[in-house]
């Protein structure tokens, strides 16, 4: 995988380059795969999982070969990987917080889109009960399904900021 | 290129060796600086995307993105950015091999790719703002959309200016170790911009 002789020329960077065209072709194919998965109309959890996997694969290719992370010192990987840890924390710390917001309990009060888009895209029927409170739902589960568990544990909007221990006592732990 | 090593070692600390703690990026401390900057930037984008994901998870009323956003144009934009990453890395390869003509040509193509991307983004925004009446304060959906894509668009704009500066600064200069370092660092930034777009395209448009 070398651009060989010039790698030893004076002043040249000492690493050999990967085959950039091959990486480009892989990226294009993965983009096509993403569009294919998108167009297939798979069940939502499967589609989301496939798309996330494809996106991460593309991101990894760009980072490893275009940004040369694969041939850098491993200490640099720590610099590059730190945001991933932080982002994971950010997402999983937001979820229990957001699940206790009033509009999570009473979605019918919350206007998300200003347009009533045509039937397909308009406000879906909000089922009875609170579909959103239990973050124990597996990732990608249909959020619209009524949740027999302790949606009743959700207090009305006035106490949306109920502290975690109180919430934890009333319902299953927020973190899966 | 043989005088390049002589030019560079004389003052810029490239020859500084710390026996106790070798550099993470030997020979190019700008590269480490750029990586650290990109890590911070990734946290900003990541927080934005994570917040978008968390908000969307808890809102059954979230509009279907396909009802509002054009996937075809965005797919083309994604492809354009991937091509521009390729041209960027070819520009780096050019300067590493002492071929300034190749470097400038591919760098110009990269800048062009960025400009075309921005044009497509502007077209899309124009349609959403003028045609559909969306704005950043219309709804949570539109707010997260405009903030994420707008913040990314800002980065692309900055990258276009950055790369143009590198390109103009290279005019009349011969290939040197310094040029290699400059182009390499600029390339890191550009690839980062592409990487973030790959994630935004997936999470905002497709999912």
C-alpha cells in the first residue's frame, strides 16, 4: 500500500500512503448502502441500527485513512477517542433528565411542527397514557406504544424537576 | 527538496527532542494542536447531535424528516464532500512528493467542492425558509435542524477560507517540509468537516 520511493525522499513524510481511491470507493459504496437501507422501509429499530453502523463505518474510514490516524502514534487515538466518551455521557445523561420534563409526560401539549403537514406527516395520534416516561424501553422501540408501567409515577408539570431518588423510588430505574 | 530540511531545522524547534516525553506527533506540533482543537469541536458537535437525539426520542410528535427535507440533494452534498476529502488527501500526497502543481490543483478542487456544498446548502435553506416558512424559532424540529446544519455550514465556510489561504500562500513557493506540515494540518480540519457531515446526514436526514 505504498507510494514507495518518494516516501524516502528528503523532506518527505515518512509514512506510506494508503490507497486513497479504494477508501473513496468504499465511502461511496457505504453511502449508497445507507440510501438503500433508508429506502427499504425496514422496521425502525433495524433501520436505525443499520444506518448508525454504516455511518460509524464511514466515519472510521475517514478518520483512519484520510486523517491518517491508522499510522499515527497510538497516544493520538486517545485524543481522538475522548469526544466519543464525552458524547456518550452527554446522551445518556440527557435521557433521564428529559424523560422527566412535562412535555415528555404530556406530549399533546407540545407543538413540534408548526405545520399540520398532510396526513402522513401530521401529529400522530398520541395514545392514552404516557408513552415516553419509561426509558427502560429498548432502543428503537415504538415510542407510541402505551406503557403500562409507571407512567402514573410522572407528576404533573409542576414538578417536572422531580429529583432522581424520588423518581427512582416510584418507578424502575431510569438508566437501562 | 534537500534544502528543505536545512531551512526548517534551524529555528522552529523541529529539532527539539525531549527524551522524557516524545511528541505524539513528532515533527509536526501543529498537527497535535489541530487534533486537540478537533477533539473539542467534536464535543461541541457531539453535544448538539446527542441533544437532538435525546429531544427527539422523547417527542412522539416529531415530524418525519422525509416530509420536509430533500434526501436526493443531501445525498449529492454528501458525495461532494467525500470527493473533496479525496482531493484534499491527494493534494497532501502531491506536496509530500514535491509536486506543487498537483498540490495546488487538488487543493483548488477541494475548495471548489466546499463552495458547491455551501451552494447546495444555501439552496436547501432557501427552500425551507422562504418556501416552507420554517425558521429557527418555528419548532423544535426546525431549530435543531438549522442549528446543526448551520453550525456545520459555518465550519465548511471557515474551511473554504482556510484552504484558500493555504492555496494562495503556496503560490510561488517550492515544496518544503513546512508546506507539507501546513497542508497536512489543513487536511485534518477538512476531513473532520466531512466526517461530521457524514454523521449529520445520517442522524438528521435519514433516521
